[in-house]
């Protein structure tokens, strides 16, 4: 697939078949992720792969409870609260795999992890897979309990939890607003 086709064709995917993603495919996606640039070429990434449906359910439950607490004291849009109250809502949409990209906790960690995440999502799309970054899980994964659950080595912060799977339906294009663009010179 042409890069430009991947950039324009990738969609946040929230409907998956039950087909697992093979270990070698996950390794292929992670290999694409680590081709991303990183500040001073530190390559500070750490990848955690979760495929056990029971563990994904547990993380989802913990993340929902935590997120609702976080939302009480912050200004998240109100429509985001709704699904978190639904007992059947799994934040990972029952995807067969979750890849959490963490980085060394230092300056540019978020940038480094986000660049790897975009590579991973574009590569997945090029291989016919769907992905979605699950921000709903982030605030809990960042807690000590979350990091322990991910078995993260000390000094790492989870940044990009990305679900991966075989899409069960095509996702419609999501319209973009015109860019806020200001030419100053
Ligand atoms: C940082 C970040 C957090 C996100 N969190 C969630 C989430 O928790 N749940 C979800 O369904 N989609 C989530 N998304 C996906 C966005 O909703 C999606 O990218 C956006 O609607 C644009 O659609 P597109 O990716 O198909 O272009 C997240 C995306 C980003 C970049």
C-alpha cells in the first residue's frame, strides 16, 4: 500500500472479528513502530502485548472506574461519561490484542511514543488490520497499579494503548475540519 493511501485510509476501528493477530504480525507492527524517529535517537520504547480476554476485561473495568473518578474533577466533554457507566462497555471493544507503547519517563517521552504509535497504526492498516488508540485506558494504566498490571520495568510510563485486530466492518471516513493555518512570513 502506498504511504499516502495508508495516511488517508486509516480509521479508528471499533469492530473486530474474533480472529487473533499472529505473534509474527504483532512483531512486524512493532518493527514498524521502532522505525519512528526519537529525540537524540534514544529509542526509549517499551511494548507490552496483552491478548488474554480476561485480563483485557479486568483492565477495562479498572480503567472505567478510574476514568469516571478523573472526570468528576476535570472538564472532559459530558457525552464521554455515558459509555463508561454501561456495564457491558469494554473500552477495548473486545479487540484480540492490545499493544501498550511506553517510554522512559523523561523529556520527549510522549513525542517519542506517539510517533511510534502512528507508525504502528499506519503499518497495521497497510496489513489490513484495524487499530484504535484507547485514551479511556490511559489514566489508569499510568497509575502504579496499572504499571504493575503491565509488568512495566521501573522508569517507564505507558503512553499509547493501541488495540489491534481484524476489522469486522469498514469504518466510514471521519471528516476533518479545515486546518487552522496562519502564514506569518
Ligand atoms: C490520544 C487519543 C485517544 C483516543 N481515545 C479513544 C478512546 O478512548 N476510545 C475510542 O473509541 N477512540 C479513541 N480515540 C480515537 C479517536 O476517537 C479517533 O482517532 C478520531 O475520532 C478520528 O477518527 P479516525 O482515527 O478514524 O480518523 C483516540 C484517539 C487518540 C489520538
